[in-house]
C-alpha cells in the first residue's frame, strides 16, 4: 500500500505522519511526504517578479526542510519515506501528488498550520477529500 501524507509542520501533520507510518508498516507499504509551499505571487501586484521569486524560493526551502525533518523522524524508526515539495494551492497539489505517486491512501491532519484561515477559505483536508480519487484519512 502506497501512502501519501500531507505535511505542513503543524501538530496535526505530525499526528498524520504517525498514522501514515503505522498504516504503511502494517501493510508493508511505502510513504511519500508531500508539502506544499503557498504561491504568494499568484495575482500579487505588490511584489516585483524578483521579489516573488525570492519569496517563493524561501517558502519552498522552508517547506522542504519541514518535510525532510519529518522523513528523518521516520528513518529513525526504520521507515523510509520519499519527499515531494510542491507549490500552489495545497488541496490540488496534494491530490495531484497522490495521482503521480500512485498512492492508495492520502493521510492528512484535520487542521493545518493556518487553522484560522480555514474558516474563511474552507478546510484543506475537506477539499482534499472532495477532490481525491483515493480514500482520504483525516487525522484529528
């Protein structure tokens, strides 16, 4: 069983990672950790193209560092994980990553790093569940 776990560095993402590891171990499957750096430049008129590029690289590096740290925590338990770093809208990028990796299951925390934003924009986990072609486990 291939498991894709969405990870944004939040406590809920940590719980999702633990659950993904438990499932992958039980079913002798692989884990891919996907993290999505927000695309702050899309529609932005306040930042120059150079500033957008700099901000995007910084956010991507930050996201990758979080995902690699998560992968290291799994490696310490004897579980290997692949890391994917995407940029854009998290729900769409998570679902696309699941398709690309052939994931059988997406595991995601119920609330991410920006919990207050979900009240205005809708929950990332709920949107992933709507868009996904595979089962989605939302971890509380």
